[in-house]
C-alpha cells in the first residue's frame, strides 16, 4: 500500500522555510511506514532516528495511539519541527525526545526506524548508541533515498548491528534491513569509534589546543578551510567582552577568541546537539572548568536577549540537510543584528560565490571586506 503523507497529514518544513515548494517528507518516509504497517508489531517501544520534520513521528502517533515513541535526533530544528507538526495535526501521543550524544535510556526498543543522515560519522555514532538500547529481536529499518545509500552505509549497519540486506527501490527510495547480532563486537570491526574523536589545532595565532568532535560534526577530522581563513583575521578584543560563536561546530572560533582575551565571556550556539557538546569539550579542555561560557543547542539566535553581545563570529552553513540555500544564513544574520548591542560587530566567513555581502548590507546597512582569496571572503558588519 502507499502511505499518502501529503494528503493524510498536514506537514510543514519548520523552522527554515527556504523553498516553500519543498515537502516536509520524502518517499523514504512513506516506504518505511508501509513496511512497518505490514511487518512490525503494533505495540512495544518504538524509536525514530533523524526524523527531519517529524513526518514519521506524526504518522506513527496517529496510526499507533498510545504506543511510546522515542525521537532520537541531533538537530534542535528537528525537535521544533516535530513539535510543530504534531501540533498542526492535534496529535498528543507519548513522544520523548533524545537529543544529541549520550546513552539512549528507557525500556528496550522493539522497532527502530533510522532515516539515514548525510554524514556517515553521525550514522556510526547513532548506530553504536542505538545498539545498546535495542531488544534482541528488534525490527530495525533504515530508510533513505537511493542516492544516499552506499556500500559504506551498509557496512556500518552490518559492522555495528549485524546481518544487513536492502530492499528493492521504490520512487527512488530504498530500505535497509538489519538484524541485531548479540555477539558482534562493533568497536573492532568498523569506523573510528568510539566518539568523540580529536585533532590538535596549532594555527600560529596562539597556544595550541585539542579539538573534540562527536559524530556528524562539520569538519571533525581537520580544520575546515573557511574557519582557517577567519582564524587568520580574528578581531582583537580586550576586557569583559561577550562573544558568540554562532554555528559553533566543534568550537574552534570561540575557543580561540577566549584564549586571546582571558576576560571575555563566551556563548557557543549550534543547531546540532553533537556540535554543542563537542564545543563544550574543546573549550573546557583549553580554558579550564571555571572559565565563563554558555553552550546552547538552538535555532540560530531565536530567544536570545536583544543588545546582549559585543562580537559574533560566524561560519554559516549553506545546506539545510541535502538542500542548498541561504535560509539558515539569513536567519543567523538577522538574529545577529538583533542580539548585537550598539557598537557590536558580526564577523562572517563564507565562500565568495554565496554573495553574503549583499545580504549583510541589506540587514546591517554596512559590510566591509576584511580579507579575500579565490575561494573565501571574511566580512565584518557593525551595529
């Protein structure tokens, strides 16, 4: 049967609208729901992993009233989107959110649906954590568009969980079926685990420090080129300055700013819970347990106090999952304008072709080029 998500539920992409023609579900969601309807028990403990806009959770709450569901996710936007779409459909089922790295608590999971993420590191981390939470006879289904399922994807399922097969394709989507092997020793068979992994940063701008990375964090094996360019041109702050590392990733920019100014207080913000925890480890290892800092997984700077920051450092993403666009960057820039106090500055690094200077001039009324090379540009805007 076909599970018509678009007609049976009201689903919206939230909070980043971006291209309004894009759906809040895909053919892999429908394929997985159809499979579960025919092959999975109707009761028991259910887990949904990486349910980007909450389509799976909403459908399962509607179709299996009273069944406890754990939504395992790394994105704060996913949490907001799931809550939003449950509310749109007046669904109030027992959904518990498990956010970021850490153990998956609760009774053993009987049915697990895993939307296959873009990064293998995040998938590896999640499969390792999920393994310890599964019932020995759990039904385990991975779901994704065929173009995102590779030999390496199947190797992770096989190496961490147990015997793995794939379905036939349907509407360019495919399912991955895994069976838990209690004798499997995943730490010795595949990947880099366990997380977090580390690398050493020594950029000639100050004291070196260790960078920590959980699975799925951007550029978790080495310093990315954009961040490296901004590190070369970091603003010099003095005194009790409040600095925000917006879209902090593993916390390199904020940690370097903190080491350069011992009196500064830091705020690390990212949509990814794994990124925020990575930044926390990076910062604490470099600056010690008593240094003043806050770490928050949130949607850009929504909810933060107006006129509260002196300096915002930003290397914005230009992808929302697999979709390219500037909706996330636009949200970050407008949030920065609101949060910066008079005299405050936003420093941005980005690929030259993205044309951030045009957007920033529209928001701030000014934008200065600090440095540029054939690939990246460093920009500063002032309030």
